[in-house]
C-alpha cells in the first residue's frame, strides 16, 4: 500500500525539498495514482501561470506616491 501524499508534499517535490528516499516514493506514487498525477499536473500548471503574472501598480497609485513624495521632499532622495 502506498502512502497518501498531501498538497504540501506535492509542493515539496516540485521545489525539490524532499530527500532522495521521499522523492523515489513520490515518483512511485505518481505512477500508480492517477488522481495524484492529475493534482501534480494541475499544480505545475498553476505555478507556471503564477510565474507569468506581472503585478504593477495603477497609474493612480503611482501619482499618489509621487504627490506624497513631493509634499515631503522625498523626491530628491
């Protein structure tokens, strides 16, 4: 019987934070458990999508920061 793996262990595997023994057991579980494999593939896809996100402040926020900096003299720093 194979050990059930948690989402935290999936993350540990993806980011190579498992020992060699844990990795071997995890790979065996991936090959024998279709639901685990599906969860693994979905997590990889999610991570890939998150890495493509570029966060930028709105123009309104940038202008508010600049205005505040000008009023306090911080724009010269």
